[in-house]
C-alpha cells in the first residue's frame, strides 16, 4: 500500500486528495513538522532536505508532491483524472500541473520561508511575493473564463493541484478571489474526495498530538 509521510496542512494533501478521488488505498505516516525533528538523521534518511511530503510504494521512495500525483495517476489511475498524451488538452494539463507548484506555490513558499528566517520580516519582500502570487491568480482567472475547469468540461489532477495551492493563497494573501475563480474553487472543493482529504489531514494532526 502507498505510504504518504505527511504533516498536517502541508503539500502531502495533494497525494492524499488524488488517492481519495481515485479510491487508491493509502496509509498516512504522520511526520512531526518541528524543525528539530526534520533535522534529525532519522528523518534526513527518509527526506534528504528534511521536507515533507515523502511517498513510499514498496521499494520506491520519492519526494515532490506534484510528481507523486503523477505517479499515482500513471500507476493506479487507469486513465482517470488526466488526458492521454495524444489528447489536444495534454500540453495544458502538464502546464497547469507544473504551474501549481513551480510558479504559483513558489512565492507563497517564499513568504513562509522569509517569515521563518527573518525576524522582523522584510515587508517589501512579503509584498513582492504576494503580488507575484496574485498575478498567478489573475492568469488562472483568465484561463478559467467561460470554463468550469482548467481544461474545459472535465476535472483533472491539475485542478486538484491548483486548488491545493489556492488554499495557501487564501490563507496567506487574500480570502477574496475573482468571481469566476471563486466559483471554480467552490466547484472543485465540493468533491466528496476533498472533504475526505481534509478529514485525513485533520486526523493526522490528532495522531501527532497523541
Ligand atoms: N516542491 C516540494 C516542496 C516541499 C516543501 O517545501 N514542503 C514544505 C511543507 S509544505 C516543507 O517541508 N517545508 C519545510 C522546509 O522547507 O524546511 C513539493 O511539492 O513537495
């Protein structure tokens, strides 16, 4: 069974949500997110940079949450939740999957890192990162014009990944999204698999509290 090493509220949510949506069996291994634990040789042996998430499938161990999503889809998805490579939407499917982490999540991650390392934080740096994230929201809003989902009619893993990052945007930058984007976010997070992933995330927190 897939093992997802996860700390509550972090990017392992992506892999958990995909497993829930595809009904792929998985087990969560709760990880103490305290920097002291993540610096231990024990955790570094699992995750060389001390980050979460990590996913294990038999002898396979990997990090990078979006790569995990793709692995789950390719290995266990039976073609669900992603277009085939010969589908005209495939290129944009890849584009939004990568955008979710490489471009949209990046300034949000920098806000977190900056706040952790710089006390007091530099307001200009945080403002610039918020502005970069907001530019991503504008690009997504434009792409969603006249569509229910990023690729048109059907939902796919890029929508899940983007909506995971959008949660961080709403928490760190602004609760308010453009109207069409808000409707999209509400549509994607109305999936029963989202509620189950939220529940699994919360239970991970309870398990860590012991
Ligand atoms: N691109 C990586 C980012 C991993 C990452 O930065 N994870 C955060 C939690 S969501 C973390 O472990 N941060 C602690 C740190 O950077 O020291 C992914 O998508 O998995």
